[in-house]
């Protein structure tokens, strides 16, 4: 084969490869669209099959991977540690990670991974990804709140276990100095972080009543290990009560705005339909 024929063959082959790639991309988008239809109909297993086909045809189709990850994530039940539940969580995280390779800092993927780790009780990993969400979007109050909610869960449960061993009622202060010191050593860092995170969340969203409710709880956590400083304990309980009152006030104001005379809920404006 002379040089001219060889060059022509190379061009023809390149054209065929390009054409095949173009066809695969079209097929991938068709599979994606079919998957979205099944997803919207809550037919998640069928949707997963279409999204997997789309990814196989075009591995760089970002939305196909995002939908595939989200469809897997919808199969995950919070708090259940069955093999199937953990498998779906792992598959979802794998796809979200693939999205992050294609688009570093993708918020949907970072939030998705953080949520999946939370649902499967991998709290430290969940906080790690919530911090990545903060790095990507520091103006979002929700990851700060989420980190603090985990901090509270990680402090409240072991503290209550120790109180139960001592037979203490909820309102009784913790007076066992040895146990108190152990709880302080275990929980102090997380309580400090939780209070700081909730403060940032409220700074970004001044009427964030859920964050205020957790601040109330966090100050109660700290109060319980202030065993040797009654004044500090009393101050923390007072601060907790103040945040609790703020929560009630905000919720009353919000309810008042949503109701008209006589407590009747006002109709919300309807979105015009095309």
C-alpha cells in the first residue's frame, strides 16, 4: 500500500471511530432520558438499568452518573446495616466519586456522599465530606448544621449510657467526678466544634430554628460535664434555655405569618401552568 492509500485508510478509520463515538453518545442520552422517566415514576430498578447503560455507552456523561448514584442512594435506608443496604450505599458512593473525578468539587456528589455515610452510621466520614461541602460553598449553612448534629449524636449517646449505669434521672446532675472527667475528655472537643458550627450556621441563616434547637442541646451537653464548676453549669443551662426560647419565638412568628384571622391558613399563590 503506497503512502497516499495508507493515509486515506487512516482518515477513513478515524472517521468511523468518530462516527461510532457519536452514535454511542446519542444512544447514551437516549438511555439517560429513559432512565429519568423511570426515575420520576419511582421505578428505581428500571431507572438504574437505563443509567448503567448510559454510563457504559458514554462514561463521561456526567448527568448519567449523577442519576445512577442518586438512584442507588434512594435504595439506602437510614440506620439499616444489612448487606444489601450497605451494597447500595457503596455503589452510590462509587458513582459520586466518579463524578468528582470528572468535575472536582461537584456539590451534589459531595453532599450525596456525606448523606450516605451518615445513613450507614459512618459519622466521621460523613463529617469529612460535610467539610468538603463547606470548602466548596462556605455560604451554605446546612453542612455546618449537619456536622454539629453528628457531634451531638456522638456525645449524647455515650453520656446517657454512663448516666444510665449510675441510675441517674434526666434532671439529676452528674456528680461522680471520675465518670464526669471521662465524659469531659471524650466529649469536650466535639461539643466545642458543635457549638462553633451551629454559630456559623445561624450567622448565615439568622432564623435557622433547627440549628438553635441543637445549640440548646449542645449547651446541655456541656453543662453535664461541668461537674466541678457549678457556676459554669448554671450558665450553660441558662444559655440553653435562652436558645430554646428563641426557637419557640421564631416558630410562633413563622406560624403567625402563615395564618390569617382566626388561624386560617392563607392560600399560597399558584404557579401558572403552561
